[in-house]
C-alpha cells in the first residue's frame, strides 16, 4: 500500500506500445491492429485510453501489402484522467505522481503551489521500506471482430485476465526507486487458431529529486512483450497468424521547475524492437520536451514537441511508386507538436474533463512513399459518485499521404475513430465490478485498410 491511510493508489492507463510486421517480400504482409492501449488495475478502474487513436495498421511500424503500405508509428503514452490531488503534506502519493513515476515528462505531476514546496511532492511513511501494491481482475467478454479483419468478421467470446504490481522505495528524501509489472491476456473461445493474445510490461526507475533544487533527473528501463493474432484472409494468406515482438528501452529524463506553477521537462528514449519476423527489427530514438502550466487548482495546460527516428535493420527503401530500391534500408523520422487542457471540478457530474490536439509529420529516407501528415484530437469526461464512476473518451485522427497511390490511381487516405467507455462500482474496500466497451474503426479509400471492431466486457477486480 502506498498511502499512509492504507488506501491503494490509483494507477492510470498505460499506452500500449503499438507493433507491426511484414513476413516477406513475396507478396506477404502483416497488418497489426492491436488494441491501442490497456487499463491499469491499480486503484480505481479507468477507461481505456486511445492515445493518438492510431488504432489500425499499427503505429509503431510501417505495414505493407503487395499494392499499398500503411505507415504510422507509436504515439506518446496516453494521458488518462487524473484525480483530485490531496493536500501536499499528507503522507500519500497522488495519481499524478504515480503517472509521473511511470512515464516521466509525458504527463507531469500536479505542480506545487508555493516555492517552498518545489519538488516536495512525494512523502512516504516508512520511506526506507519497499511498499507493495498488487491487483488482479478477471472479465468475460465478446467481440464482433477480435482479429481486426477487413473482409471476414468472426465474432468470439473471450476471457480476459489482468494483473499488476508496484513496489516503491524512497531510501532518502532525494532518491526514489520503483519496480512495476503489468500483464494482460485474452483467451478467445470460438477462434479455432491463435486463441491466446497478450502483453507483458516490466519497468523500473531510479530518480534523484532534491527538495532544495528546482532540477530533477532519473533513468527508466522498460521491456514489453507483445503477442497478437490477426486476420490476413484479404491478402490470400492463411486465415490468421501470430505476430510477436520484444521491445527494450532505456529512458533518461530531466525536469526543471521554472516557476512555482510551471515546469519544463525532457526525456530521451533509446529502444530496440525485435519481431518474430526479422525484416521488421529496428532501433529507435526519441526526444521529447514538455511544458506543464498549472493555471489554477483545477486547470492544467500541457504543451509538447517531439522527434522520433526509426532505423530498420533489413527493410528496403521504396521509390515514390512503392518499388523497392536496390540499396539502403528504410529510415523514418517523425516530428510533432501537441497541446492539451484538463479541468477538475467538485461537481460529480463533471469531475474531470479534458481535450487534446496533436499535429505530426512522418518522412522517409527515399522516395516519400511513406510520408504523411496527421492531425488528431480527443476529448474525455469523467463522472464520480460515492460508489460509482464512469469514464468516456472519444478520439479521431486523419492521415494525409503525400504521394502514395492506391489501386485506382487516387492518393491514399485514411481516418481513424475510437470510443472508450468504462463504468465501475465499488463492492467493498477491496473489490469492484466494472463494464467496459471499446469501439474502433478505420475508414479509407483502400478497402484492405478498412475495418471496425467492438469489445464488450463485464468483470471484477481485486486490489490489496
């Protein structure tokens, strides 16, 4: 337990890392359309977060078919709704602080309101001990297209299991360490092959945050294993196949308190992604700068800029018409900017509302075949009662490709949509029941890249 009053802290959503893979150059392709994120079980149940709503052929990589290629890369980790922060001098860790611990500058903590409290946002009882939190949930659900097929839609019921643990230690007021583990798996009951899908994520961090200095810094280590089956019947391939990947990352981060209500932070990510299909193996580097401003006790503004480079080890470059070039491997660069707004209220019907807008551009090192610009938006709304809570999130993204043709000679177009809804009710101090629904759809002028799917689930969660 992380709070002094023995309440389990709420741990918010994590952005599920997107992945994809291409099997070979002999007209074989893989299109990974994984769920865009997953729910953290620590603390109160939260709605699934759509991140940048790159729900279809997966954002982390560039996926191909014999005629067309869809390109995207992984968005920033999601920005889930936050809770009302308690008084700073309480012996408690807030949701915002936990979010900061796990994902650094992507979503900052609630900033101190007086200069004397700068960086004094974590106070733990028995600070030299490892403080554990553990949770688990089980749900029964149904999906009308669990394998994201654009042509053949096969529905299935499924069982879903999640577990989560968090160990935190503050050996001194200036140093903090933690270890975090998350695991999620689904077993589909009516799918003949590839019944199991899942993700495992392990992350640890050691950070230095002196109370008497405006600066802070640290380093995170993260590893993610991903396993998902998809429908490739539209490509003339076997009905389905499994896609697996392992990604390891090291993430140093730094922060500086500019004013009592404004903080500047930056982080760099160095990762290696390995697939069951070696042609998709790559290394990536990302740098991100965030500015967080606390306008009032209820309102927070975020601004962010980022630059992301992916270097493929084997994938060949392409000419403007999609023809493979004889020399050189593919490299993509993505840059972007985003802004978000969040407001909390004492009104239970408007507990938290938020909005985010992002613009980004991707370019390759060859004939601009993969080049696109994207604009995306999302809005979120959270309601809270004494025992009930509901969280809703809506998202939209539009991709404009520079030169890529489709089969009829037109320029390739794609739009993504997503809806997340979760309703939870507390049963006892350790148990909650919940219902969640997720809808995602891609629309395009290339039929191979159109699909829609729904996931409905009813479950219970235990935490200690």
